[in-house]
C-alpha cells in the first residue's frame, strides 16, 4: 500500500534537532534559553541517560519544550515586514493567526501553577492499573458472552481502551509519567508493545514532531505536502491519503515507511530517524514489538485465528482509527485556515500556537484529556491530569491564539464533519513562502 501519513516526544532544555541536516532549519541559529537567560546551544554531542533523577542529569525521555525559545533574526520586532510571504490577504481588523504573538513561551509557563509540573508516579500508575483492568475485563466478558450483538460493542469499547493505553505510553515517552527514566521505559514498553507500537522508535519520531510542530518540511506528524511533491504522487496515493476511511488506517504503514517525501522506518535502528546513540533503544523496542507479534501468532494456534481476530485484531484497527483521527484533528480542520511555517518565520512557539484543542465528550476522561493539546504541545512534560488546569491558567496569556474547542455531546460525532471537510480541502501548500496555508486540488474532489 502506498506510503502516507501520521505520527506523534519526550524535561530539561530541548536537545539538538539531530546531527543530520534537516531542511528548513538552520541549527546554528536555533538556540534555547533557560529562565535565567543562560544560553544553551543546541549543538552538543549526545543525550545521556540515568535512572537517578535526583542527580539533576539530563536524560532523553525527559526531553521536551524549552523554557523559552530564542527569537530568530529579529522575530522580537513588533512589526512584520509588509507583505512578507503572505499567501492570502486578511480582512482589515481581523485577527491574523500568523502574526507574531505579543507574549513569550516564558510568559505562558509563568502563568501555569507550579504544582501542574509535578509528576506523581503513583497517580500515573493508578491510571495504568485502571485501564489494564478494563481491557482484560472487556475481553473476558466478550469471550464469555460470545454473542454477535455483543461483539461490535466490544470492538468499539476495547479499541478505545487500546487508544487509552497508547496515551499513557505516550506520557512515558514524554517523561511526564514520572521522573524515573527506568519506570517510564518499562511501562512505556509494556503498554506500547501490547498494541504493536515500537516504543522507542515512536518516542524519538514523536519528539521530532514536538520540536518542529508547524514546520512544513521538518514536522513529523500530518505535515502538509509541498505542491511539487503532492503533484508527483500517483493517483492511488492521493486517494488513499485523502479519501475516508483510508487516512484513518494510516498509522501502521507510517511506522514502516513514514510519510511521502520522507524515508526510514521506526523499526530500523539505521533509519535516518535516529542517531547512532539511539540504535540500542530502537533495537530493544523492535524486539519487544516482535515478541508481541509472536505471542499473537501463538495465541492463534491455541485459540484459533478467528477468536484472536475478534478479541484483538478488530480492536487494534479501532485503536488505529482513534490515533489517526485524534492526531489529525489536533493540527487540521479548524473553521479558519491556520498557517504553516518555513525558514526564519518558524519558531517553536509560533508552530505550537497552530495546534488545536478538541472536546471528546465522555471520551475525554477515557483517553486522559489528550484533547487539551495546545498546552501539551508547548509543554509536553506536564502530566495529563494537570493539563486542563494548566490550559485554564494559560488562556488569558494566549488570548486569540487559543481557539476554543466546540463543545461535544457525550460522543464526539461533531468532529467527523471537521475531519471530512478538512480532507476535502487541505491537500498541499505552496513550494515557496515562509508562511503558507493549505490549498485545494479541485481534481481530487472532482
């Protein structure tokens, strides 16, 4: 099947954005500041890991957002150069989402209560115990009842719970689960391997996504295709990328071959997704993934392939649809076009401000409030159980840059319309310009 889409980071100042050159970002100019304005250059040799968090060492799974992002070549100036890379004219007096924000990352951070940054491993583990208990309880009930009226309900519920497990593993990858690297790694591997996700492979690529969110070329999750690349795709690939339901089944294929225009695999330690110091981590996760796949094959011989398909296979694909659905809508589908950036126009803050919060009704609690996505993107080290409070504290600072999510009913059916509308019109961006917006291919909808 054609390669296409999706993906998803992981305190301390942000590490280097990989030694290999990345299009559109000049690493010699990208510097991040701590709160006391001591400069930390991104060009340091490697990330070290330690299980002893009390020693204050920097370890990979705590990597996330900087406390402050340095302005790039005069970005602090209050006026933008007239007409620079403008793709569409704005109505006079109307808010321009691509305009330079009047606040800094440190201003948002200062508004968030200090206790929101505290990670409680016991509380985090309680969510793991809860979710795992529900998963096994649902499976036992479905197997016992074995009724075709029950199975569709089971598939929807269990697929949603697989997605909940993924979000907890996602917290481990960010280091927001706890301050203990070993605990994060063990829990992350158990949770992600159980749903066929290579923990470290995904964690590293998701870190790339958070470090480059909103950048046309360097983002790693549902980033736009430049026009030339888009028009080079065959019709089948375009169809699979933009026609429902196929984009909602993309994640496994993304893990194997990434998105169009990018190469590498989340399972290959030699992939250009990773640096040499990460090879052992990637191998470990690939081995764990393989062990889970082998377990499923073994269960097929013991229980029969149809039973494994009903108990695990169908819920797995429901989980995939949840993952693609949620990650896509956190970056697309707003009623107003949102900018994507290149070159000197991009910054960590401006990219993060293009993300969207979403309300999922009853699902908010089940999938650990991942819909509070703006603050999560800017500060992924905040535990999920503090995200709502942190968002409320940050909103007065964000002002119009925060887009209030549409209120959901018990189930988020309203978001299906946002998804369909976006996939019909958000196809590619211009090959040129440092502030660009999605354009529509009329032939695709013809």
